[in-house]
C-alpha cells in the first residue's frame, strides 16, 4: 500500500533523490501551495502534535514564508514555543515536506499570522493516492448524505475507509443511484470523541464492492473542507493507525 498521509517521511537514501535544493524550484513549489490554498500540516513536539494552516505569502526579500494562524489557539501557542517544525503539504497530490527551526508571530494584511525562514531544501515526493485507513467493524463510522432523488431527505451510509482526502462509502443498490462527478453538499460524519465533520463530497468513482457484489462502493473526495474539520480527521486517522500498528 502506498502511503500519502501527511505525516513525516523518515530520512533515507531512497528519498534523497527527491530533495529539491534549487531556490527557483522551491519558490515554484511555495507559490503553487499558496495559489491553490492547499492545507499545510505543521508538526512539532517530535511529531506528537500539529496544527493545520495555509500559506498566505512568500517574502523572498526577507527569506520567509507567512502562514495563517491555527484555529486552535492553545496548539498555536505550543507550536510557537517549539524549536523545530516540520511542514507537510500537497501540490497536485505530490507530497511536499521541509523543516525549519522555529516560527515567529507576525501579521498579514492586518490579521495575526506566523512566519518561518525558508528552508535549505524541500522534499518533493510524488505518490499515487492518499493513505486510506480501513475502519474497524466494531467502531465503524457512518456518513449522512442528502438524497439527490428526494430533496430534504438524508441517507445514512457506512464508511469503508477514510483518508484526509476523502472516503469510500458503501451504498445498497436499493438506496439510490449516484453518478461520477456528482457533488453532495452538507454531508456529515460523526466521529465519537472527536467531533462532527461537515463537508461536500464529490463522487469520483463507483464500482461493485469486492466483498459483496450486490453493494456499490463509492469513492468520494472532500470538497472545500474547513481547516478545523481537517484537523479532526487527521487526529482520528492518526489514532486509528496507531491502534492498528499496536495490534499488528
């Protein structure tokens, strides 16, 4: 299984070839992240804690990158107190990772922000898919989606697996018919002990379920998911993955 979960890639000879040292190339990567408003995960405290942010500005004359503040003020404070940060984002599904020594508070267009020094290098590691976590049957999640065929009505479906990019959900043929490219608004995923994620879902592909050909498996991508809800997903995915590793 190829992994693209936004968690640190450990140093190795295999990934050294993907390190970018050219300043021009690094600037191109940073501009792409800023222009597409993609999420950037900032890890600190030896990777145990993180905040999710977006890149607001690139100031080459000051050798700095300016990021939006986290919605979690307590975690933001702890991040600013850390001496080493690791930042991870994606550009067209290509994983981008780099480290900086520390962050400093600043402002951007009159609003609170934080800045970091430009790194000496950037790891640009392309993978095919987001890392998906299969959900345990005993604590499986469901998603409430609006019925396209019955306005105002909701349908609760089982989630087969989950990633920071989307979900795979199981649909019975008798429930409803979906089409690739269809966007379902205001879908809700209730994650016990973590919170409720509300987002739009775009149907990316449909196929028969491997375990039960009578069921339909819909691969969905999150559309416009807010940063705080992305944090909820990442925390839950990290916990499920830790539990799976402990049992293996």
